[in-house]
C-alpha cells in the first residue's frame, strides 16, 4: 500500500478547517494518559475537545521523556506513580475516539518496541486511533513503524527542528503522513514568553520540502501566540499550558473548568489569526 | 537511506565481519548488528552529524593525534603500567598468572580521562565553548571538569540530587576545578535522570555546547568514538603482555557498566579469536533479588538514551531502577557494541554480586597493596570465578594468563569499603545506589 492510498483522518480534519467558510488552522491539544487518573484523563480529553480542540495528542507516560519540560514530566511521573500502563492508552483512545476529534498518540519509542511495533499499530488502529507522534524516532530508524503504519492505515507524525538540513527536511516530509510536526525552537516542551522566531521560516522550509501540512509545537501557551502561529502554520500544538491547568487545580472538577477556559482562549486565538495565504 | 535498507545493510556488514569480511576492532557505527543507532530527537541529528564528521576529520589529521598523544604522555601519565600480581593470582587458581592493566594510575584516577581529553580536543576543533556531562558518583564529572579547566572550556555537570549529597566531596572537587554542578531534582533523581537533563540542555544549546558523554552508550557516533578514545588501553596492554610473556593472554577481563573500560581493553584483542573476552556486570544482591545492574542476565533489548541495546525494563518498556554497591556499574543499559559481542558470542558477560566484588576488593588490598575501585573489583572477582575454568585453557606447559583491566583506583570508595567491612560506623557511608558507567 503506498502512502497516498492511506486515508488520514488528521489530514482530512486539517484540510476541512483550512477550506471551510472561515478558513483557519487546527488547534491540537496534548494531554497525558493517566493524569490525574486513567478515567480522569479520558474526561479531560473530552473536555478539551468540547471546548474547541480539533485534534487530540494523547501522551503515553514514560520514565525517561527527554523531549519534555518540567510540567509534562510532572504529570507523566504522577501517571506512572498511579500505575498507568501502555494498555491504558489504548483504552483511553477507544473511549475518546468518538469525541469528535482524531486522536494521535505521542510516545517515546521504547514503549512501542516493547509492545511490538506491528501489534501496537494493529491495536491502536482497532481502538480508533489516528496514528503516532514519535519524538525520539527519526525516519532513518523507523522502517518497522513505516511498514506497520501503512499496513494499519495510521498517520506517522515525525518532527523537524530548526537545525534540520534541507536533505533531512525532505526525507522527514516524505516519511510523514497526517502532518509534519515543526518544533518551534531548539528545546523541550514548555511554556515560553515568545514562540521561536525560527518557527515561521521552518514552516516555509518544510512546505518547500514538499509538506502539505505543517503544525507547530513547543512553547505555544497563550491565545496571542496561538493566533500568531495560526497565521502561518496548518496547526497549533499546545501541551504544557493545558497540563498545567490540571496540575494547578485543587480537584478534578476545578481542573476541567480551568482546562476548558484555557482551550476557549486558545481556540479564540486560532480563529482570530490573520492567515498568510499559502 | 531507508530504515529497512539501513538495518539490512548493517546485518549484512555484521555477517561479513563475522565471516572474515573485516576486522571487528575497526567496526564503524551506527549499527553493531541489531544494536546502536540514533534514537534521539531530530533536533540533535545535525549536531551528531557534525560530531561524526569532525571526528573522522580529526582522525585523519596527524596534528590531532599528536596533541592527544602529547597530553596522554605529559598529563594523563600514559602508558599506564602492566603489573603482575602473583600473591593475588594464588587466589585465582593454581599456576594461573594474572596481570593488571593499571588505569587506576592515570590522572584523575581512572580510565575516564582517555575519552574526556579526546572529546575535549574535538570540542576545541568544533569551535564550541561549553561542555556538559552527566555523572553519578562523580568520576566522569571530575574528569570532564579537569579537561575543561585544562582546555579553557565552560563546564556544567548534571548530577542526581541525592548523589550530590552523598558525594559532596566530588561536587567540591568539580567546583574547585571551575565546573558548575547542577543537582537534578526530577524523575528518579538518579544517573539516568542526569543523562535526561544533559540531553535536554544539549537540545536547547546545541549551537554552543558539546555533550561530553562518559561511556560507549548513546546515539551514533558516541559508542564508536568513545571506544576509539579508550582503545589505547588494549593496544598498550597487548604490547606489554607480549613483551612480558611472549604470547597473547588466554583471557581478558573487565567490569561492564556502560562498558567503556571494557571496550577499551577488548578492542585490541577482538580479532584474536584465541583470546577469551569476559565482561562482568554488577549482579548486586543477586539476579533473583531483582536488585542488580545485570542487563545481559536480567534485561532485554530495548532503546534508552539514543541507542538500542540490552536494557533493564518492565513489561511495558519503562526503565527499571538498577542497583549495585558500585556506583560506576549502576546503570540500566549498556553500550550497543557489547550487546553485539554478547549476541555473536565473541565476548561473554556474567554477573558478579556485591559480596563477591567486595571480597575481591579486600583481597587485592591485602595481597598486593593496591586499593581498587569497587567497579574494578568486579573484574577481579570475575577473574577469581574464571580461575576454576582457567586450568583447562593453556596448551602444553605454559601457565594460563589472565589480563584484568584495573579501570580505577579506590580512594573514592574508602568510606563505602570501611563501612562494608565494619571498620567505620556505617553512618557516614557513601551510599552508591547510582553512578556513572565505567
């Protein structure tokens, strides 16, 4: 099966938003499974979709998350301490797949390797998942995953960074399906005062390398930042700001309220963007 | 290249090598059979490519090797001696000759300086001004701070918070040398978390900063490059033992944490099939106790810190905590080249318990007047285990010869050992649950 034969729910959602009566970028929201609890994380995902998230990025907690900053690390540690398992991710995917947004799983690679690459792809597809975002897997090391994603019709979201060479942009774009994840800055996840200034150039370069959809993450936390990024990218990825709203809350109900409030603001930001014509 | 082609190509190359297609000693990454690779964020790939290119350019530049050779001669104190230890050898086996490669006599007290000086010279060539490093008990951190002082580089060392308290003396040592020590307060607050923090720093500062990784793990080109900077151990030892005995040793023995001292001494003997290679990992309280660092006896293949290798992990692939009385062997993964040598059978890996290592530690002190690092005591205990087999090795009238890499000295371990043997009250013990990899 060739890449073009696979229907990507994520790509369809992004394209639909870009070509509707009020064209806009997608808002992609990250939350980790198992925080504050496994059922609580499913409720949080539904809350953020209801509040305006277009695509879900569901994180699998891992002991050694080298691409994550302190906020997401803290939530993942709590999830692991609560006994969250890889299988719980698939259960949550199944529970939220009907919420109205494609669900991508963000995972460090050893968890999938241990489960079995093809078995994980099969079970993720069966649960209604859209694909994987793989922060520590580059296409050069991803032969098994590329084959499994084709076999089970899943999206493969690889990352590009401001340090990526034109050759690497081209090979990463060619290996990706759904969208390409552009890291706005050289660094890890977390809230920042400004979104990396290299992000806009990276989006342009990634498109020039052949990408149909480029979404920007790392450091986007506020409505005005979302608006700025939505002006030039196909999607705006927010994680730490959402996780923090749950972390800071005294209880789950307050956390869900705070989460909905943050998402409303970001969704407003994305809708207010002055889009730069492609 | 596509991943499949790359993996198949690596397998083919390994087969060629095993069938005599090329020497093992010069095998290049990124793959060692099914192991190695680059499982890191895309943001680091450009820096790894730059490092690989600069490393290969340096190898081809006589000025680089001349400078490293000069530093080793005038600063490290190389060549390190080869010492025969007949009183210790009596405890290994009847008629067995045991030789120690004395990396404990290097400046800063272990083999670590070999790699640190090599990488620090590369940093100067790359025009970077800052180095970062991980450390557990502090040996690699001290060696890195030393090289940074010598070569005028800014130096930041990441160390688990608990280790900074337990190893306050080494923290002071690094700070005296001008380094900044950053206590890591997230995750399990152990060596692996210090590596995670160093990787996060590197992603954010890669333009100005080099990650001076302390062992033969991590993404390509680290396993190959760190091995090459340590292979001088085996090259010297091979010439020295030929000079002393007129023949190659029957066995070469080393302790294996991350595996840098072991790769360093194994490398010169990889293509001598008659030389048996043995790596001893930390068996801790015993494999069945679950409290150990024996990746080959108690782990399974997986990915951690950029490379595929053997790994202590749970059913889900989450990293499991490791344990050893020796800080330097206390790491949940191991260098990918060791994983390859294990799977191909070229080297054998066996566990040594805390008790066995400490007994060998005491024995070397009492019989030879040498206080070894507790890491190196695992290799000594391994030699004692092998003594039972060694009688059958040598042909004719020649006694069996065992070469042991004494990778470090035990000054840092005096408090641990004194408490272990009841010489001091156990209170001030430096509890070495986590450490850097030897």
